[in-house]
C-alpha cells in the first residue's frame, strides 16, 4: 500500500528554524517527485515546489523561492521541507503529495496527512 | 501568466447540475486537474487529464476544457459533494504548478 506519512505538528517562534518530513512507502520512492503544498488557516491550496528524489533536482514556485528548501534522502525514502527563519505567516498545514501514478491499474495520486506548523511568539 | 482563477463560491440545489470553472493562460497548454477538499481532510483528486476519474470517484463528476477555461461539472449533485474544489495546472514547460483559489460548493 502506497503511503506518505508526515511528521507531527510543530509549534515554533518567529526566527526559529524547522524541518518537517514526509516518508514514502509502498512504491519506488525515486520514481516519482514529491510536491509540497501549503494551506493557511481558512485559505486555499498553494503549490510550493517539488523535488525529484532520484537526483534531488528541485523546482520552486516564485512565491516560495528563497524562503524554503526542499530536499530528499532516497536512502530513507523521505522528503523534507525546511525553513531557516520562520515567520508568523508560515503558520499553516503543509501537505506532501505525489503526482499521478499512471503505471498502475487505477491511476491516482497520494497525499500525506498534513503537518500543522504554528509560528507564534 | 501562471495564475488560474476560480469563482469563490457556487451553490446548487440537491440533484441539480453545477459547473465550476477555472481560467488561466496555462490551461491552453495543460489539462487541469480538479481536487475536492472536505473540512479537515487532505485534498482528493476527482478529475485528471482530458476527463478521467480516479477509481472510486462517482461518474457524476466530469471535466472539460476550452481555450483558457477548464470546467468541472457535477451532474446530479449530492449532499456529500459539498466541499471546496480546486483546479490545478502546470506551467513554465510543465516544471511548475499552480492551484486556483478554490470554489466553495454549497448543496442546498
């Protein structure tokens, strides 16, 4: 069974650093890139960027370029989203997601359960 | 432009048909996908490609596209269809992605 399992909720202060994780299982982790999606409280989905775990190449939305870093460790099938200096406006639920799995009988994508990040002084 | 825009809210009477639209330049080159999100849940893909439904998505959901506009149609809306719906597209040679602002569907 394909699963993306994300790390638990975090409460941090502005200016602190943070790394959250997304562990894939049930499929070849290096075959599909992982995207990160932000959802602020009561707001819509925002695509942040993606990583190809096979070579760690990344693409970032211009809205997030320079503020977050996406990385992956293919040895542990885990993708990461990292901030060096959090802001209150980073308070949100963060989802990781795969693209559509097309080489299966029933194509679908997969999403993690979401990680709540609260940034407050 | 990378932006894709949606109407913020739409309502439909139970059992009637509703169309949710999404507009953006990227939709001239890439198929839209559509996601349903119920409160407290992760998004769920309901339409991808030209008009494809993942397994388990009822056939009352369908997708279409014309020019810079993509549409999600629910034929015979049910109470459980009340949710937020997001269109999703690629742009910039397919390397980048974008979500629309979302449409809140109310089933009356």
